[in-house]
C-alpha cells in the first residue's frame, strides 16, 4: 500500500498538504513566467499541468491523515484489539 510506505519513510499528511499548497503557487508562477517567455497557449498548458498536482497531493494528505488516525488508535488500543487489526 502506497500510503503505508509513505508513512513508514516519514511522510506525513502535513507534508502532502504543504506540497499541494506549493503546487498551487508554483502553477501561478509557472504560468506568469511562461506567459512572458513563450506563447500564451503554452503558458496555459504549463499552469494547468502543474495545477493538476494539487488535487493529488490533497488526496494523499487525506489518505495519510486517515492512516495516522488509525495508527494512533491502534497504539492506544488494548492488546487483543491490536492483534485483531494486524
């Protein structure tokens, strides 16, 4: 599972939310930069391309947040319940 692997390497939901927010800003910056140096159509494509990353990062953030909640619940659960979840 991708979410479990991301969690194991230290990626948190906050990291994913930060990446999504940065993606929105980067989309605007890439559009502005491209619109000055290239045609408007190409600038629009760059802005849209980078802007499409944000929903993916927000979705990963939600998945990681749910996994973190489950992980916290497992850590606080009695031993018998923890074994049932494993």
